[in-house]
C-alpha cells in the first residue's frame, strides 16, 4: 500500500485525496458520511476535496434522492492524469523557451547553418563535448534517413559510439527507421521512446547537449540553428527530463 500511495503522490494527488480515493474503492458508491468514517476525516474537509477529485477523474458523483454518492473510477483512469500532465507540459514548452531567451542576463550566441552540409555541421557540433557525455533529442529518424547519406550516418554513429562514447536519450515519432533504430539502442548507446505519429507529428529535430540547444528543420529550407546559452540549455534539459519521466511512467 505504501508503494501505491507514493506513486499516487508523484502524480500530484494530495494525501487527503488519496485517502478518500482508497476509501471509495473499499465501498463504492459511498456517501460523505461513509467516507468520513473510513478516512477519519471530518465531513467538511472531505467536501473541500470532492470537486477537485471529480475534475481529476478520481471519483464520479451519483445523485440519489437528496444526497450524492461517490464512486471510485476505474484505476486505469489514472493514466488520464498522466496524459493531461503531458499535454500541459507540451503546451507551455514554446512559451517557456521564449521567456528564458528574453530574460537571460547574457545574450545567447546564435549560429545559423543552411543546407544539408549545414545540418551535418550541427550534428558534428553535438559531438564536440567530453567523452561519456549525453545528448537529449527530440529526434526525427525518418527525416535523418531521407536527408543524410548512409556514409555520413555511419560516420556519425561510429564517432559518437566508439570514439566519444556519448549516450543519447531520444523521443521520436514511430516509423520504419525509428523502429529499426530503437531495436539497436543497446549497441548504439541510446535509449529511445517512440510515440505514435498522431501524438508527435514533428518534422524537425531538437538536440540538447552541453550548454547548447540545436534545432534542425528538415523541410524544404534545410535550416538549422545552434543556441549557445547555459541557461537555455539547462531549461530545455529540465523540460525534456520531465517529459521523459512522464513517458516512462506510461510504459
């Protein structure tokens, strides 16, 4: 039970809400009086949490005569809480990025790279860090296979894995090449989380490494930019890691 409570708290569910939720599972549907007896909480306190719990999808109310009974929703419904958290996080990423760019005490260094050669230069730059470092990537494997030659892909992978031993965490949309890549994660010093195309319809790539954030657009313009700023890199790293944790919980 302690493990269950700890996981529910990680989802942002309050201690009192957990107590009410578990009590409603034991006897469902339940009146506020029933919940008060099982939890040891005062009825007035229970009332103060019920609306939020209904909104979160933890319980559902059912009017019966002059009173309302509360039933616990299916435990599988807890996944919806993770989905909502993920959606909220994704929705604020662009705004957070702009805020940190504008508020930085030091102006970030920004370098633009054009064409396929320019995109390759950005890939080279991601390896310009100490051996055993890390790259966090919102990856687009399908575009990489379309844009870069087999020779360059092999060269980059060999340098990253064998020479620099740089580990990569990648969040990518599923696809033919993405599936092939993820199957080789262990051998290629990488961990990949694949998302359905409809949930992650991106055609560009973001790499976070060292004190830099690189954005690559694989569209007609074939344009990339490297933003060098410790503050921006740390912020993007924190956002990525939060998103990564949410996705790992769903697996």
